[in-house]
């Protein structure tokens, strides 16, 4: 990388893009969900497609930014963990509490499924 032009191109390159990585188009990825959320928060039943597109861009930008920040926190380890996202959100109590709630519910659902599967296997063994 002794070529200054090559170094400049590397700096200008979008994060996450490089050898072995491809840029994926995510436009409209959350359109259906955003439409329902917007309606739930008081918008009309069929919001304008421009509004949905703007919201979609905002959501994708936010998620990308959060992932980059968490990646920066985990840079020394080389592996992003849930704790890295918690660290990034540490100053936003509402979002951090929501993350904690979702993680707890996810674990609760996992335990319930495990108990259900165990009971189902016991019932099969009894037959």
C-alpha cells in the first residue's frame, strides 16, 4: 500500500466494503413493518411511499451506525458481543432497558421451548 492513490481510495471506501465483502442493497427492507408502525403511531393506514422510504433510510442508517460503534468497542477482541451494544447504549436508559427486556424475554422463550420439548419427549417415552 505504498501507492498514495490506493491509500486514498481505501479511506474513501464505505465501511464494510472491501475485498471479500459485497455491498448489498437494503432499500425497502423494513417497508412493511414501518408502514404498520407509522399507522400504529397515528399516521394514515397507507402512508406515502416517500415517507416510508425516508423512515427506511433512517432505520438502516441507525442500525448501521450502531453496528459500527459496537464493532469499534469490540475492535481489540475481534468479535462483537451483546455487551458491546449495551455499552454503546449505556447513556440512553430507555433503549438500554428495552434491550435488557428483549434479551430477558428471548431467554424466557428459549427456556419455555426447552421445557416443552422435554415434556414432549417424556410423553413419547411413556408411550
